[in-house]
């Protein structure tokens, strides 16, 4: 527990936004809703690496249905406008299957909107979005979110898969960074 106590005292962190218990309670609630809604369907949980893996793993354990999981990775870059490139594609076909995209956080929604358009071309039976954190104050793309863990303020958050330059991803809670950290 020493390592976790040290992380709590990290000078870059402002405050804990959601405790491990709050996260688990909400993941259980979302998992129960997905279990109800997808009963009898061929469900695929899909996440974008790396941050989404923590939420995906916990969520899958709280969905009481047979399901499969798949993963994508993307890189975003600027240069004459923002662009998204798929760096790791799905391993399995999704045509005719019910796909639930599991995100750790949605802010502007631009990358997710791009991915949803790519996935729609692959003709899934349905395509919905589940996010742990929704920073909708920053939303640019018009997205429908079927399952939402928490709405959060327009602050940079870390923990439970979310990172700052690779740091803080493994914290079991979600915290905000001090304002001066992000400049």
C-alpha cells in the first residue's frame, strides 16, 4: 500500500474525483444495464488501447452474458487539421454482431466519431458507445452515448487507465491534476 499512498501525495495531483469504490459501484450499475439490454445478442466489447483496457476489463466482469472483446489503437496527429490513423485494427469481423465501443473518456469526440464511421462501414448489427467519463463540455462531434459512468468537469484527469505522459495510469482512483500542471 506504500506505493498507492505515495501516489496520493504526488504534487501534480489536485484531488480525488472518484474513489475506487465509487468507480466499482458505477461499473457494476453500467454492467447490469448492458446485461439487460443485450440479453440474447452476440455482444462484442471493443476498446481503444491503452487507456480503455482498465474500464473494459472491469466492465466485462460485470456483464452477465457471453461476450467477446477486441481492441483497436489509433494515433492522432495535426498537420493541416487533425487526422486519425488506425495503428492496430480489430482481429475479428464485426459484421452482423452487436458492437459496444467502450471508452475510458470522451471529450471532443472527434476521434471516436471517426472510429464509429469506420466501424459502421463494417456493417455491425448495432453500434453503441459506453464511456466511463464524459467530458461533454468539450464536445465538438455530435455523439450518442448509450451508457455513461460519470459526467466530469472540463479538467484533466488521471488514473484508472488515464495518464499524463505514461504516469498515473495504474491508480485505482481518478484524480484531477493541479491547474498549473497543464499550464
